[in-house]
């Protein structure tokens, strides 16, 4: 199962990296985002260091490393499958371009993906037919095979990417918009998917209590005005650094 665990971790890592949509981003940031996504869905998740260790050992070092069944199922959900068994049975590489469709499906009864290319099913329309077993005998690995198959199709898709790569602060939360947005009231920023999803001003501070907000909320105080937020960082409304909301701040400026 080493190859399948490795493939699952690699796929989840690449999806998280794509959703973060940053030019330069560390493995820790990617795995932090992944851990938050799983925790939001399931209520609990492995910590960031564990996910970084999975990726380092399985993908970077190409060494086997055990992963518990719950985490395997959670990661499988994140990449679009019901559970790990469903991932193993149905995972495939797929690419569409006009009338051309390429699908590579890995048979679940094979543990070594790179050594069992003869089990890969390829459906190709309006494209040359590739002899996968022969390519395997000639020493072509699965990574090179996929690269060869997809290289001719990827170039034309650049213009199809969404223009919604910027965001702006609307006073209460970040909103996604096109980088071509000409609204003078919108101060455009590169998309930060974590802030886009989790950074918000708390518009009803009267609902905050020490029990539900201590350790989970942040505040800034400027010109005798106190504002509370769901994440640490900078208050976009006044540029002031946010601080942990203490018991004193919550009982004095929030709640009933």
C-alpha cells in the first residue's frame, strides 16, 4: 500500500497548494491549510507537523510511512473520494481538451504502480494510441508517461484559467474579485485563500463570551473603538495589529 499512500498524500498536497494560489509558499503553510480544511469538515485532524512528516517521508524521500485509517479516509475525502478504499478503487488521471479525453486508471490489486503499468487503462479519442506495456518495458516511468500524454494538451488551457485571482476587504470580510476590477473603492490584493475563508470581522460582538471567545478571537482598539476578528493579523479597517482577546476585553467591550 506504500505507493497508494504516497499517491494520496501527493495528490492532497498538490490540491492544497493550488487552492492557496501563492507564488511562493512553504510546505508548512500548505499543510496548515490542509489541516484546517480537514478539521473544519470532520471536527478533528492530524496536526501540521504530522502532515509535513507524511509528505517528507512518502513523497520527498520515497520511503514507506504508516498513516492511520481515519487520516487516510479524511485525505481521500479532500481529494474527492468517499474514503481510502474508494480512492484506491477509482483514482485516475484525467484530462479533457475539446474532443480529446485521456484517462489513466490504476487497478487496485497492484501495489507497485510504477512496475505495473500494464494495468493502466487508457481511453483516448482522436489521439495516437500509446502502447503502455511496451513503454514500461523500455523503462518509461509513470511520471514521464503522464507528462508525455498531457504535455500537448496543457498549453492551450492557460487562457481558460479563472480571472478571479484577487480579493478586497469590504469592511467585514474579504471578497473574491477579478484582478481587472476597476472599482476605485476596492483595494485589490492577491488572493489568500486562508484569509478569504477564515478572516472576518465579528459584527455581533454582543454574542461573544469568555467561554466561546477566549483564545479564539482577536481585537484592535483605535480611537476608543474596539473591533473583534476571527483570526490574528492586521485590522484592514485601520491597519492596526490585532491582539488576543483577553478576558478583560471580552467582558468590557463584548457580550451583553
